């Protein structure tokens, strides 16, 4: 319970799995709508959700047995602060999390709209041109997170990374969040408000926002489980 780096690595692994689904969903959605229409897109989502429920139902007895045999130690939590102070810390983290998710969720809203209406639909790499749409940009965000997470998991084991506190890493996550939208504001000034601009602006935004997500989302949840009083850990 007192091993902060191990807890952080566990949440990074969890986030790695979540982003595999994020990428697969974005790519499948773009393909299914283009080839088969909305019925296949939403039918595929329903089928995937059904598989998820089935896997959870099959695995539930194993999860319960693991939890029953796990040693529950409250020594680590009780050494931090009284319950009221711990919950104040949790509420503070939840408050700043609202700010982060207001920006992170733009990937599925304003950034997708910008990709559809204000980004050049053709990209050229090494002399080859190909079409890029909102679904491709949406999957790019997940791909970047997926590429960054293994490096983060490895870095978590290094003594230099462990010397930086979780709150310190989260501070830089918010800096990266701000930079992502500085890039998009600049894209608006360079013609994005009235015409189409290069997809490089969106790529730059996604690079910064992906770095921010890796630093904020899994580590923030890890910190909340560490700070919350034992009786309210799951609720927090």
C-alpha cells in the first residue's frame, strides 16, 4: 500500500489497455460508417460492449478471490493525514480534474469538428498523398498515448523519475495541456477560422494533449487512491 511507484505503474498499465480500445474504436468507426453505414458502426459498438460484459462476468469469481486473499493494510493511508484533510485533498484533485477533462474531451468534439471542416483533407508524406478524416485524427490521439505509455512505465522504474513527486508530474501535465491549445489558437490565427489549414496543427495539439493525458489521468487516479481514507477509497 505504501509503494507509490508500483501503484502508478498499475494505473499506467490500465490506461494502456483503455487506449487500445480507444484506437480500435476510432478506426472501426471510420471504416464502418464509410463502408456499411451507421447500423454497422453502432452495431459493432453494441457487440463489443456485450463481449466486455461477458468477459467481466466470467472473470468476476477470480477477481473476488484475488481481493479476498489480498492483504489490506491501512498503515500507509493513516500516516498521511486525518480523514478530513485527506478528503479535502481528494476534492481538490477532483476540482482540477474537471479542468483537464474539459480540455481532453475536445478530442471527440471541437477537435473532430476542426478536422472535418477546417483541416486539409489530403496529407502528403514522401511524395504520396492520402485522405485523412476526423476518425484518423481521433485514432492518432490514442496511438500517441499508446506509444508514450510503455516509455512511461519503464521510466517509472528509474530513480530519477521516482525522485519527482506525482504532483510534480501532474504540474507538467497541465503545462502540456495549455500548450496543446496554444497550438490550436495559433492555427485559428493562421487561417483556421476561415479556411483549411495543414493537419500538422492538429498533430501538434495531439502530441501535447497525449503527453498531458499520460501525466494526468492515470497518475491522478493513483494519487486519489493513495490520499483517500481507506473507508472511502473506492468512492473517491
